[in-house]
């Protein structure tokens, strides 16, 4: 497998960058990592996501703060500065926002190593246009969350038609970094899914109905962390349109937005033990065109955006044949070529291989 494709496969996970020794470790991070100070009380499996959050917010890699091969060293001044900034933002959030991570690295840096404190000068003679205020829904005309979901279910073919399909085998390709690799996606009701990237050695990202795992053929697989599994379980929902209200009982309407020029109704969902989600439904078709889920880290929320398109009908049910997954640190696209509904798929296809890394 090429480095680019391996990276794209890892991106299929919520925040899969922490070391194997930290998986499922809910104890404070200090014993598992050397020379931790301001993040020493954070769970060990959240240190990786926190590092990713800072890396994405500043547009830098690990070497910006760390010495290669000696990550605990304090040789670089940037590490000291990072600790000071983490302490500062935590104090601001505690004093002004009740401890909620409203102010983060990204609030000021926005992808730059050094924040810009001075407004930019005009570069043309044209007067700048004021930012347009988001359009507010018309009084008495906005659909309820239930109505948005009812339209979505109808657009997919209706509840009865959806329930007649209980499994799906999809064949296509994953596109990342200018490369294409064959991919197979197997899904089965109610919530099992495995994505297999066929390269030099097959790689797997799966949810077996209870927990997530990932691995490469010929090597020990590893279980996902709790936060990874929570996100993976959402992706694995076979009948998401029919179960989203069960998953998120407090689903609420958000402010309408546009996605790629398409006006959308927006629903926001939060629930204990599940990632916060934002769902975008095209006003004209009623179809889901975007899902954004958020993973909490000690420093703020990391977004994962999935854009759905190329909906096609098979056996009276519509499904997207293309989806693009984007994060602050990269993106990839899966394009499906063929779909077989109600394929005979043994549950063993979703099971984690024996001898896995916990």
C-alpha cells in the first residue's frame, strides 16, 4: 500500500493517531507519556487527538514542537509556548465560558503558525462588501425536524422500501492524493460495516455492531478507542434515516445553510456517548447531502465532514454512490461503481480477527 493510500485509509477513522499503547486507556495520560505537564490529567487516548487539533490549527507537523525520536525533550521553545497557550485558553474558557472550549488554538491561528493580529489592508480599489447575515427562516414556513426527516425518508424510497433492504455490497474505488485503489464496502442491518481497501495488502476499517476495529492483512488488528467507535457506529447505521431520531432524541433544527450552492435544511443532534452531528438536507430533493460530526479533544472539537452525492436508485431505494470525507488534515473520496442489495454477507466478515491489539 502506498503512503498516500494508507494515510487516506487512516482518515476513515475519527481520530486514529494515538499510539497503540494508549488505546482504551482512560487513566490520566501522565503514566503513558513522558514529560506531560498541562495535559497530564487528560485521558491517555485523548493526547493524540489533542496533538492533531494543534497541528491542524497551526498548520504545522510534530517537528514544530518536538524533537524527532525524542518527543519528551524540551529543546524547542515552541513546546514551551504551546504549553503557555493551552494554559491561557483554558483559563479564558473557565472564566468566561463555564469551562466550555469556546476559545481554542484555531480561534486565533486559523491554520497559521503565527496568528495575525492586524487587519489586512485593501488590495483593490473596490470597496469591500459587508458579510451577508445568514438568512433567517420565514415565520411559520420552516419545516419541523420531523418533517425534514419524513421528506428524507420519502426521497430515499419510503420506509417500507428501506426496510426491505437489509444488506449491501458495494464495489468501487478510493481516490486520495491523486491515486486510485479498489475498495469494497459491506454493510448489514442494523449497524455492521466493513470497508476493505484492496492494495498490496488489504486494509480494514470495521464496526461489528458493538465496537470498531481496524487493521491490515497479515498484521494484528487493533480495537478503536471509545470515541472512534462512537463515530464508526454512526457510519455503520444501515437505516440511518429510520434510526436517527432514536440515536438523537433531541434532534433540533438549525439555521438553513447552502452546500455547494444547494439550499439546505439543517438538523443538529447531541446525545450522551455519541458525537455531536450536524445534518444537511437539500430543500428541493430532501436528500442528505452533508453530515458533519464532531470529536471532542482536550483542546476543542475536531470536525469530520462527509459530503454525499451521486444518488442512484436500486430495488426502489436510493443511496449515494459517492461520498467525500474531509478533515482539517486531509480528505479522500469513495466512488462506488456497483451495488448489490440484500447480498448474503456472513457476520464473520465484520468480526475482528483473533490476536488483535487491544
